[in-house]
């Protein structure tokens, strides 16, 4: 039986991984809209477990900017 063509590994999509990323992105958006900063930080750490300190600070600053924008400040 001939082998079937598969896309290169970097272009393959794992349905479970895609679902997890989508759910985590929704949690991030929810945390920005309704959650606290700590909930947002926890969601970021789940979304990107290997996040570095400086990158996490940048995420927090984006969170704060988004909250200010929502409040109209």
C-alpha cells in the first residue's frame, strides 16, 4: 500500500492543541474583561508556561493598558 502524503511537521495541526490554545486565549480575554490581574497572570502562565520575567511584565502592562482603555481613562 503506498504511503500517503503528509504536510511537514511544522504545518501539521493537532486538533487538541488548537482547542487548548483557543480556550486559553478565551480565558485571557475573559480575564482582561472581568478578572483580576492575578487571574490574568495565571492564564498567561498556562498559555505560555515558559514565559520569561521581562515578557510577563510586558503582558501585565498590556493588561493594565486594556483595563484603562475599557474604563475610558
